[in-house]
C-alpha cells in the first residue's frame, strides 16, 4: 500500500473498495483501435481551436498509426493553421462498445503535453443525450498541469461529500453540469507524475477506473516503475481482476448513495480519447498558465510547439462482472 498521504477514514475506505470479480471482456491493443473505435469529426463541443479528422485522413497524414503493441494518435505539428480553418488537426475517437459496471485498465506510455493542449480520456453515456447518463473523466488536464483531474458530470441531483476515502483532494462536490459552468465534481490527484510532462518523463503509467452500483466509482493511478503496481494491473494477459485493499486507497473516490443515485445518473458508457486546444477549459486558464502570448496564436502559428502533443497507448482492457 502507498503511504505518506493524509487519508480520510482509512478503515471505511478499505471496506468500500470493490471486492467483486470481473472477467476480461475486451482488450484493445495496436490495430484494434482502428477496427473497434470510431473517428469523430464533429465541431468540438468544448469550443476548442481544433479540427478533428477522420480515420483515413489521420492515417494518411501520420496523425495516427499502430504497431503490434502500440497505438499512437496525435496533433499535427508541421502546418500553420489558416485564419478561416476550423483549427489544428487532431484526433478524437470513441469505442463502438459501451459498458455498464466494469473495471477499465489503461496502460499509457505517453500523453499529450504543452501549452494550449487539453487532452482527456473519459467515458460517456451511449444513450445520452449529454449529460443524461453521465460522464466520467479519468484523465484530464490543460496547458502545463502536472496533476491529473478526475471528475463526474451529471444531470441535477448528484453531489459528493467533501471528505471521502481517497488520496486526492476534492476540488468540487456538485456533479450537476449546469452548475458553475459545468465544473462537475472533481478530484485533483496528489500522486507524483500523474499528468503531463512528469508523467511522460517517468515512462507513463497505469490508470484504473472501477464503477458499480454497489461501490460507486474509484480511480487509481500508478507510475510505470512504482513497485506497488498490482500484478493484475501490469499484466496484459490477466483474465480476471478484483480491486482489493492491497491496491491502496484510490486517488479519487466518488461514493454513490443518498446524495447521488447511481442508477438514474449513470448508464452504459463508451470510452473516448481526445485532444483539443484552448476551448472552454484550456483557453480560460491559459492567461495564468505561464505559457505567454495568446492561446489561438500559439495554436495557429507555432506548429513545432505540438511535437509532444500525442497519445501513445500500450493497451486498454475492460473487465465486466462475472
């Protein structure tokens, strides 16, 4: 178990961590992302300075490619963006399958970094329309952030407690997307190298999200060389998984109970990777990010700034209840 954190209600936390068993339902590695995911090309709903391209365009322009054990998707880093263009070319993909109660295990080698960037790995209701059915943000950050932010976004009536069993720090408690400009209920990770350039320097790591009606939603993170990474998380061939107290306290915990009814706020979710620029989040925090200049000018006129704006995924596994 990791130590050195200010933990709340340790005994309660260990009892709340999921004890159910989940069996491997789907594993996405390399070429699987081309075959089992959809490239979305809509206007960015978060108003980013981005042009999401289709799969054929992404492959032909080398924005996305796969090897036997790697999948990469990135932003364009060679072209200037014209004033009448929709934005810098990038990729947004969504899984064709949706999952209800599950454990999601992501082995990530590299995440997009840099000024103006706003990458996210998240799940979204297949049925919708948003925010019906909920949203779970597993990885999210902007600009030069170094700590991951995990959040829920829901319809009204979902509130989390300020103090709960997690190593992260509660940033907000009302998950209602109509409150406070869609801030949602978020948790800022305190684990070192959980986001951004430090994450990449450490060789990436592992994120696990567990969700169930009985235990709510928990998210764990381990850097790649952390000796406490559970074997079942590190091993891509693990056929069955069961989050346990030996994993340590989750980085983020979203209890489901009297203040947030799980069944009415969360249904079957698809998974999404995306990378946008500026927009409602990164653009609003850009002036205080330490990046200099203007957000749009950097996106449009400095393509070399996006050399590290890419996802490199080793594997993504989804386990469902036995």
